[in-house]
């Protein structure tokens, strides 16, 4: 009987290549090296539109002077991807792994091309922490078309293709030879243009986050490693010595502060900051202090929310470091202040884990909720009941849905469609720039109304409490400027629209008196540069908490107290 050596066994002598796994083939029989090179070419040509577009913009487009450099980048990218795919070229591994890459690369390419996002580790963290409702908003016909054309069809073709694997040793030699060849190609492509590559890496290093699929594969791996390390970290206390400090006037009433955490609101669209449209008619009639030069510490909720409540400043903040420490809410709890977090968004990103928390969607108030979500006014529903049981100073955090995109039209009731026509779909590419701006401005108009409702709620309870409201957004938003949409770009290259955010303070007369704050003084200083770095210390000062964790130099209100 004739002996056969199959892939994965034998010594490579007298053995023949065989398909693994067996396929219902309608394509030519090809070897693993051909698969690796072919897929690398496919990814380079069809999955990296954003990368090539950004590279062209950096060098002002291909020209006779730089066409050779562009060819160098092309060959380098093909060689790099060929080498990486070759590491997957093992029997029963190659097809499932590459199909997964094709599907995910098609999805990644769509979001990079459509919204201008970059798939770094922080963006992957956003993806991991996104709730189903947010995912559903991003599903549309354009995405499915892109997925079918560049993900599903090539996956079906690959799956039905018969891939020939050599016996183990011969296959291993082929892989080694292919890797060596790729390294030679990379060296030959890079060395003549070493100066250009160094300049590109030094001045535009962010472009590496656009290489598909390596950017998100690396980011997912990095996120996974960090999650494994953070799982065993013991929480370190912050402000364990916190207590309520002395006050400038007798306290006949408890203090009650509402901190409204906005979502994706950018300062530019606030008429309080000089925007041509009247988006703040309610707040303009209130005695508020508007900080018009305030900046976020991140460009995504997953970064900004933990960062703004942390004692760490933006320069020293990292997700792994922040998870080691307690945050502002813990310090206030140490001081005996009652803290409640009410959420109408996708969660508190770990900030509220150790305080009372209420999710709004289960309330399903008919006039405020649809099957998918509730308008932000739901955050005030049944809040009086909480005050009935409040026996100490209190902080209530209201986490808005705010201006969450891309389906801006869902963020406000129909009665707030003041700017029209508005973009009434989550597929922003289907709308004009003006329609997107109209839909977004309507969300700001509704936020203005909601903040007015918060102030009215606090005024209603002034007989029982000294009240105050602080409003701050988590990050800003791009609305198509420079072909960028949504948010989440690396901070160093993110446009001002994603970082410049609103910050507003309202104080009742009783709170002004008991805290000793001079509102006129605050108005004079409200245009000074400030950021999320100030929030931790400003909130401690506002609530009269004394602790070694407090830094008066970062308290926006200290100089006017």
C-alpha cells in the first residue's frame, strides 16, 4: 500500500503537498506563500484608504519628487503584512484566522474612512466598553455594503479555495525563506528613504494607527494585557482623611450640589461662547458663570470620565494608573457627603462603583422614553424622593446622553427641532454638512433646556438646601471639519473641536453666602485657561472638604472665596 505524508507530519522527503483542511474548491489550488502575499496586497490596496489618504495629505499628494517614496511605503507595507500573515499559515489555523482578519479589517476600514477615527488603544477601549444601544446606532446600509464587499466576499473566496500545505519541515523552510525575503524587501525599501521615514515617524507618528489591520490587532492585544495586569491591583485610598472644613457663615441648611456630566458637547456651539445661533436661551437668562476656555483631558468617554474624577492630571493620567486609586466620589464619601450617580448614558466607566448608582432606562417614563432610550429629562424623574431621605450634604451626578453621535436626532424631543432640516439618520455620509450641524445644534439647545430644568429643581429646594450646579462635558465632537466626525482621535493630534468643552457654574444665594464665594470675582476670572485637571480640586473646595489630597492652586473657585 502506498504511504502518504500529510501536512503537519513527515520529514519532508518524498512527501507531496496536500490541502488542509479539505475544501469545496472553485478557485485555483494555491500554496501558503501565495496566500500570504495575496492577502497582504489585498489589505494594502483595499483596506487602507485612510492610511494612503493621510500619507498623501502629509506630503501634499504624490508627485514626481516623492512617487518613489510612496512606492517604498507600498512595498514596505506589503512585506510587513506578508510576514505577519505567514505566521498564521498553519493547517486548521490559517482560514479561520484570516477570515476573522478580513471581517474585522472591513469594519475597521469603514469607521476609519467614514468618521476619520484612529484605532489606537484608547479607541479600542471605547469599543470594548460600548453598550448595545450605541452599537445599534452605528449599524447602517453603508456599513453592511462595505462589510459584504471587502469582508464577506473575500472570506467566502478564501474559504472555498484549496490551500496546499507542504509537509512540516518543507513548509517551515518556506516560511523562513518568505520572512527573510520580506525583511530584505523592507530594508531595500526603507534605507534609501531613511530620512523621510524618520521625519514621518517623528512628526506624524499617529499615521501608524491607520494601518489596517495591524493597528487594531496591536491595540486589542495591548488592551488585553493591561486588563490582565489591572485585575490583581489593590485599590489605594485617596483623601482618607477627608472631612468637612470650617465655613464662613452658620449652617442652617445642608449643601446640595448637582454635577451634570455632559456627553460630546463642544464649547463652540454654545451661544454663551459667541456662537452665532441662539443655542442657550435658557442659560442666558440665569445668573451663571461660564468658563469659555475649558479643555477636556481626553477625547473619549472611556478616558475623560475617569480622568476628570481622578486626582491625577492629564499628563500623569493613564487608565491602568487611575484604576489603582480612589477618585473624587470616594473622597467625598470619606468626608460624610452622600453621593448618588444617575446614569442616562453607557455607564460611569468605573467611577461610580463604590457609590449609590441608578440607571435611568428601566424607569421607562412614557413621555420621556422610547424603546431604545430616554431623553435626559429622565435624570430628574423621582429625584425629590432622594432628597426626602438626605440627612447630610449631598452630591448628585447626572450623566447625560447629551450630544452622543452619530444619531444626534435621537438625543432631543421633537419639540426641539429648531434648526432644520436636520440629519435624521446615523449615516452621516447621507447628510449635508448643514444638516449634521442642525441636528447637533438641536442637541445643544435641548441640553440648555435640561440644565434650566436642573436649576429650577434646585431653586425649588432652596428652602431646605444651599444649592449649586456644575456642568461639564466629557469631551467635544467633530462634525465634519477636515473630514473628521465624532471623537476619539489621539489627544496630541485631535482638533480643538474634540477638546474645547463647556464648563458652567450656577450658585444659589444661600450657597454663595455659606461658601463665601464672590460670584463677581469668578466672572472676572472665567476666561482663564482651565481644564478637567481642575475639577477634582474645585469640587472639593466647592463642597468645603478638607484633605491632604486637595490642592488650592487647582481650585477654580479658591481665589474668589
